[in-house]
């Protein structure tokens, strides 16, 4: 059920963009136990002047190849699952591409997955992989 928005430099190759998306998706499968076909990603290609970042923040350096990953997902995951997800995403991206692990910024937004989603037909679909709160 996660919706993923990936904001990244336009200059990156299509292969790199696809590898980033797939890295995120497979990390979500492994750590959040989402179904394989639960694949809803938007890739935003941005010009250099549209991406703002500090060169160093909280002891982590960043460069012009910074990638922002915003994930909207239903509630029900533990802190440990979230930590593992962030690590898996950053590691998979840095392994599959030239993007350095320190240039992967992740933001997770959670909502009540039972009523805040419609995947078509103007209806709320029942998700079977989330805990009911």
C-alpha cells in the first residue's frame, strides 16, 4: 500500500532512476511485507536549482546527487522495521547505482491505511497486509 515519491536530479540516467525505484520497492517487500504488485511510485526529475540541501547536516555530507524518498504508508510497523527499511533502501540504492549512501534522504509518513486509500473505482479497498488498529 505504500505510495512512493522519488525526487532526484534530472541528469541521472533512466537505468539509475529505475534501479532506485526497484531498490525501494524490494526493500519495502522485505521489511514492510508488502505484496510484490503493490508498486506505486512517482519519479520527479528536477533541475539543479530545484533541489536544495545542506552540504552537511547532522554529521552527514550531501552532494548534487542527493535523492529524496518520500513514502506514504499505513500505520502498523515497528521502529525496528522502519530502521531496517531505511537501511535496506539506502544500501540497495548505493549498491545498484553510483548514488552514495549518504545522499539518500528518506521520509516516512504514516496514515490509517484502512480508510485513507483508494486504488481505483472510487472505493476503499481492504488491505490484508496491515494490522488493524
